C-alpha cells in the first residue's frame, strides 16, 4: 500500500485538479500522516511523461528518473536545512544536535531560498510542462520569508504550481492562506494505517500507531528510531505512582536523556510525559486511553489514587515545562522539579 492508497480520497481530489490547476495548493493536516509524501507523489505525477492508469507517476520515464534523483529541472523543494541534512529536531537543550565548532542547521525556510527562485520562475520550463515549487513545512517561514513568497503568489505565473505543506496552517500569514486553495488531509483510518505499517515491516504496529496518535508515518519513524529506550526509561519512573522517588527518578531519566543521540531528547521526553498525563486523565474519567494502550491496566490502578484536581493542574504545568525545556537548563534540577510535582498528584 503506497501513500496515495493510504489517502485515497485526497488523492482523487488532487487528480481532479489536474485539468485546471490553481497557482497554489495548501495541504494541511496533522504531523506524521503523510502530507509531504502525498505532495511529492502529486508533483511527480504532474511532471511524469507517461502517467499510469491510476494517475500516479510511471517511475520509468526520463522525467521520473530526474525526479527520483532530486534534479528535475522544473521542480524545486524548499525546506529547512535541518530537514535536508537529517538533523530534523527542533532543538531541546543547549548543545543538542550540534557538533563542536559546527554551526547548527537552520530550522527555517530562509528568505534567501525564496529569492533564489527568481531565475527558476522566470525562464521557460525545460520539458514544456508544469513548473512546481514544494515548500515543507510552510510554517517554517518567518514573516520576512512569507512576505517574499507572497509576491509570487499575488502575481501567479502560468503553468506554475506552489505546493505548500503544513502541520499548523494558522501559523501561516492570513495573506498566504488566502492565496492558496486548502486541501485538508485527514488522519487515515486505523485499519488502513495499521495495515500500511504492517506491510512496512513494523512489529506491534497497533501499539506504535497508538503512541503516534494514529499518524502512520510518525509511528514508522518512532518504531525505527530507537525511541523505545527513552520512552521505557520514562515509563519505568512514572509507573511508580505514589511510590516514586523524585530525586532517584530524575537521576535515572537524566542518564537516558544524555545518552540519546537524536536531537531534542528532553523535549521529546516531555511530549511523552504529556501523553502519559493525558491518558491518566482519560482513565480517571472511565474513558479509554489514547496513547499507552498496553499500559491500560496500570493507568487504571494509578488513576484510583490520583487527585483529579491536582492532576488537571499538573497537566497545565506540563505545558510550561515543555516550553522551558527548549531553553538552556540544568537537566537534573529540571527533572527533579518535574518528578516532585508529579508525585504530588497522588493521594497518600
């Protein structure tokens, strides 16, 4: 099952637009559901010179070969340098994702990238077909970059399509959104997403899909990233409930965070903690958990001993903790405060 089959309704909608393409499409939806891959598949189909019966790129013509190698003359991909180099993370603690003496990769689409499109947009296409610019994620543009792009959107060039992909459409300037036709991309059905993961060789696909909130590409990324070590280190501590030793738990988790090689380890830890607290609230209200399905029985036991008022208050505080962890901090003291506050939600 490929990405177009996973999002078949959206793919059909995109194919209908081939005959009369707008100058800009905005694919909007949750992170990790495959919007970027869907946009690339559509771009490849528009550039393909021997389109298949299903509307997908043939994969064998000259244009498809260029596209697969990343050097099609009528296609440009604009994304942050951090995505292009594989650093990807948003940066959690001071020094994460950096190499000594090396500048950290940009996490924004820069104004220089937009300005570099001038020659591309104002010369004829090499294959006498469509000209495509794909921006991912569009919210990585700051105001100056967005305003530079706005000129191209306000004065559309015939045969040119801007494909913008976004996880957070309302972070875009209203003037950008108003000049794009929005294509909502929904989270795939659970059965289709689980099948897609299973075909991709992911063991425990249902568990990973739940941890990813139903987003299959995020589940695939998590399953293959070694995230389980960091996640299990957190679960080992929060599962102690009222018996937790905040200082010992902070020391244990700090070791796991510092041993983590991927960027933004502390931020990711706090995101998992927020999901754990969300499930604890759900179970305390006799509702099923959303993320930690295998831990349902444990969550129920812990929920019987929580003070709901304190739990809800701590949920709010966790949002503050997540924002704080993106700044330079003393990780041990930070985690000690977190676990001391966590211990307070349990009735003793």
